[in-house]
C-alpha cells in the first residue's frame, strides 16, 4: 500500500550556502514582481522588501568575502547582479511620470 506524500512531508535541505542564496533570491524576485507569490497566486512588487533582501545579500557577500568557494561566490554575485538590475527597472517604473 502506497501512501501519498505532501510537500510538507519532505524536509528541505539546510546548511547549503547556494541553497540559502537561491531561497533569498526567490524572495527577492517575488518582491520585485518577477515571480508569482505561491500563497496568493499573484505577482506584485514590494520595493521595501526587495531592497531589504538585496541589502541582506550584499551584507552576506561582505561578511563571507574570502571564505566562500569560487562557485558559491560566483552564484552570489550572479544573483545580486540580477536582483540589482530588476531593482533598477522597478525604481524607474515607479518614478516614471504616469501618462496623462
């Protein structure tokens, strides 16, 4: 007899730096309106939350400088670059004058 398993029954891996950065990047992408929020099923931006996540990742990069493996540092840099570009686009869209 095979019982169905739910996602909640499967523990997520912890203690992996790349996975931590990836989880934070998903939160950042949701806050930037790039990804759908799985709880609401909708996309929406929250500039303050997005900036907080980017700042947290910048702090992690600064605090771990020299202690990361090359692939970990590259992953963090790529994530930050992607989020910073999206942040810039969000800022431009929010400050652009509305069409009359």
